[in-house]
C-alpha cells in the first residue's frame, strides 16, 4: 500500500469554535473536523458516561509510570474510546487540503489527559474539561509577591498532581521583588516533602536556564493563579512565542486574565509547553474523598496506622495522622488544607 502524502500526523496546539491549529512536519495547518468525526463527538457527548472501578491509590504500584483513570492514565490503545472533545495536546491524523489548511480525520489514542470539573457542572451532572492531553509534567507557578502566594491553593494543585501521578515542579517566580520570610519557610517545607522548588525571575534571569533544562523533552503544563507571571516566564524561555504579559490589578491585587485557554508550543530545545488560563479558585477536581489523604505525600506512612480503618483524619480518636500533626511531624497548615478539601468533597 502506497502512503498518501496528503495524510499527515500532527499535534493540536490550540482550538476554538471547531477550528484547530495543528503542528505537523509540514508546518502549522488550520484545520476543521471531518463530518463523521463531528457526528461521533456529538454522540459521545450526549451518551451517558459509564463508571469504571478504580484501584485504591494506596494499592497502586510505587512507580510514577502508572497513571490514574479520568485524570492521567496510561491506556491500551485497543480499548481507548475516542475522546468526547478534541483537546490541546491530542495527536491526530489529518488530510492536507492546501498549503495552510487541513481536515482532521482521526484522533489518535491518548496516552494521558489532565481533567477537571467544568465550570458548568452541577450536583446532578458533572461535566469534565480536559486541560491538556498527552502531558507528563506540571510546573505550578506562584509569585513570591504581587500577588502574595496562596499556599492553600498550592496544596490543592499538588493534591491534583499526586492523584494524577504527574511529575510536579514548584516554581516561585518574581524573586526580584521583596517578599516575606514565610515564602522561604514554605519553600523549605515543600522541598522536605520531596518537591523540587525552583526560584525564578524574568527581570534578573534567575533560574531561567535551569527551568529550560527541566522542560526539555517533556510535555509540560504551566499552571497557577493569574498574575504570577506564567506568560512572562514562557516569553523568557521562548522569546519568539510573544505571549502577552499578565498584569496585576492595583485595586484588588488579583491577576487579570490574559491567556484565554490552553495553548501548546513546541520548544526549540525539544519538548512541548502548555500555558493555561489563569485560575483564581480551584476545586478538588473530583478526587474521591476516601482517596484524598493519599494525595498528601507526608500522610502516606500513617494511613494504615489509625485505630479505625475508616478514619478520615479530621477529629477521630486514635488517628495516626492527627498524632503526627500534634508531634509536629506533619505540618499543621498542610493538615488544614486537607481538612478544607475533604469537607468540600463531602458536600
């Protein structure tokens, strides 16, 4: 069989309103979906989702190569249904129509996907939004100042990444600005928990080369609150990307949104980078309440030590995690973050 030179394989860089920019060996093509693919997507979205039994996280193998269903998961391509919506990072087969346009004919099986609850979800109907397909790393960006870092929000991001079995890097940006000693103390805590903390400044160049090296050959999602300088970091890493720089509101101290959605960019040194829309508030992303404690890495040694097998580690007698908090082995603030997330998940 002779290969059709008009058929290309590509990666979705961005998309809106049924039009997608796809990176191929022949350049970036502006693509639409083939008719039958549009129909398949519509049918998939209207069909009832079927649940699958998932293993408890404390029973999963220790290797980071195992990924969780519905958040990030290694899949058998023979069993993977087509996604209900084409997302940034998806690999596709397309037919080139001319020098600048194409028609997407097939969505290739995803190796992974980072998924969260859609803003339109209700108690009766939970909808999901895929932030990025086929990723293997997340960089969580906070600012040392302007805006002040919210470490409770960071704990939420980390729990999500732990649940998804994603490699995670904490990036403390804007280190050229004066900041409180609490920032240094928090960074020390997260480092002790095993997270790599990188200090960066786009003004002085601090940490930029180190961050560039950590992104090489990875598909990385940049995430974090608005206004922390994600877009500026991307500009510093790849000046040709020309992403608009975020601004901080003098009135509220909160970041103004400048990036409207996830965008995937090929890195000149190898790998891919996704810059995501700023998020002011973050839900628990459907982490089951009974699995949440496992997503706090310092809790894991104590999960089988509680007196009651169904202990939820909030106020029970004989709780090994509460005892560790009392003994100052587990940080009290981190435990408060867990309690807030657990309470929200139970609502």
